[in-house]
C-alpha cells in the first residue's frame, strides 16, 4: 500500500469511522433505549414552545438562518474560503483542513441517517422534510464543521488578540442554525446536540492530523507547491 494511502486510512478514515460508530450508537440510544425516559419524553416541549411563539418576522429570520446551513450554501462558502486560503498562503494544509472537516461530517451524517430512522418532531414543520432521518441535523452539523473550523483556523493565523477573539464570533452561526432548525420544527433538541458532536469532532480530527505541522504527510513531490519537476 502506498505510504500516503496508508496514512489517510490510519489518520483520517479510522477516526472518522469510529465517530460514525459513536453517532450510530447515540442514535440507537435515543430511538430505542431511552426514548421513553426523561428527558427525551419532554424534549419536544422545546419545539412546541417555539411553535407557540412563531410570528412573521421570526419566521423570515429563521428561514434565512436555516439556509446558512443548507448544502448549497455550505459548499459555496467552503469552496470560496478554501480558494482564498490557498491563494493567500500557497499551501494545501489550510484549505484541505477546512474541506475535509466539512466533507467528513457530511459522510458521518449521511450514513448515520441510513441506519437511524427517527421521525421529525410532532409539530407543524415549516420546511419540506428531506428523505433523511431527523437524527442528526445535517444543517447544524455542516454549519458547526465549517464555521467552528474556520474560527479555529483564524485563531491560529491571526496575530492580534482582538482579531483572535473576534474570530470566535463565528461560533454564533451554527448556534443560530441549530436554533432555527428547532424553531422550524425540523429536529428534536437531541438531534442538534448530536450534530454539534459530529461537527466538532470532525474539526478536531482534521486540525490534529491535517493542520498540525508536526504530522508529516507522504505527499509526492509533484503535488507540493513550489517544488519543480526537473526534466531529464
């Protein structure tokens, strides 16, 4: 097996696969083991409370915030951010870290929904229900991976303390997305909590293995920026 493939399998695929197992375990726990126990028996009170306080302006705001976590927006923002990072630093670690974090959470989310079949909350849903399970929230998971990942990256790159602190405000975006998904009746509270686990864990994995300069990847020289091939 080529060294690079072996590294990818060990450093990236293995921990992501373990995370997938954890997510499935949590899904089975909330749908088949403790689904009739407190606090799961009352968690939908949160959704019903949001439903009772819906109004026109909040409906519009929640729709806009929810769209921030939608697949097209996540892909677009990730692509633009990755391109800017590569053009700015002329190296692959930063853009690859961001793209892999978002991709990993999407894979874990998708395959988890294939195993876990959970119904949406018993409130009037404001969006069309996608064919995937309610567990976990794809919008929330994607927003966490992208914006928490970006906040962590900016924290390591920025020099000024005030700028580093300002970067952490990006965390408010996935919190807003999670709240909007609850408000619009699309997910149970435990769905979005599990999504935070998925997104944050994927960010940590990629930060440790991709962004960490102590990790030496066996990248062929022809793919390294600044390395020229010598003609013979």
